[in-house]
């Protein structure tokens, strides 16, 4: 006849559970879940790491330009993320002309101080891409047509930019873009 007091059942459970109260089945569950977690991580890690940018992409994410030999009034062209970059050292006359313009009268109101960095007000860094349809404006090299305002001119559709790269005439909706950049002595790091 079966023991209905329950004493035999408790004794058997104590034997199976061991002294610390963990049963063999609990240990198997913990080991299986741990193995599944490690296996899942070993599968996901290569999938996630293959989405990281490669070394050539990281190298193209910034551009360093030495401006130590750029004289006042001179503009140099560089490349940033496969797009032209204009770096112009402004003369005192160009700075004065840019500051004389009432920014509120412009289509895209920005002052020269908004477009340059403190301490480097004579260095203008802009992307060399017209904001109308993505053409490359003229005026970054000596002898090129600089338009009606002495800055840059896009002959494709007639956009005229001033010495601060601000749109003054034509279909372009905004000023030439100013990328993120920082000075490290005579070297500009763009990006």
C-alpha cells in the first residue's frame, strides 16, 4: 500500500536535490541556456562586426589640409569625401566687404563670423558644391570668373556667391555649405 503521509516523498526530493537545494534538472537547464547564449553571441559577433566601416572608409571620413603656404587672397582646392573643398584665406578688403553686407537682406542670412571660426576669421572653409544642382562653382583658382560679388560663380545656372560663400544672386537656395572642421596649428582637419 502507498504511503500517504508524504514523508517518503520529501526524503526522495532531498536526495535528488542535494544539500544546496539545486536539482540535477536545474543544472542541465542552466548549462543548456549558457551554451545557447555563448553560441548565439558567437554567431552575432561576426554579423555585427562586419557592418563596421572599413579602414579605407574611415580614412576618407576626414581630410587634413596644410594651409601654411596659403597667402591672403588665395584659394586652394582639396577633396573631402569625394567632393571639392574650397579653402580661402581672405584679405582684409574681402573681410571688410563681407562684413559691410546686412545679413538680414540675404536669402540665407549668415554673417562672415557665422561661417568662420574665432581666431581664424581670415580662413573660409566651404564645400565646393553649388547648392542649386550640385555643380562646382568657379572662382577658387586665379583667373576664374568670380561672379558679380567677387566670390564664386556657377556658370551652369548663374548662381553668384560673395567672398564669404553666401548666395547673392541666382537660383541657388542656400550658401555654400561649411563642413565641420578644426584647426591644429596650420593644419585644418575637415570631418
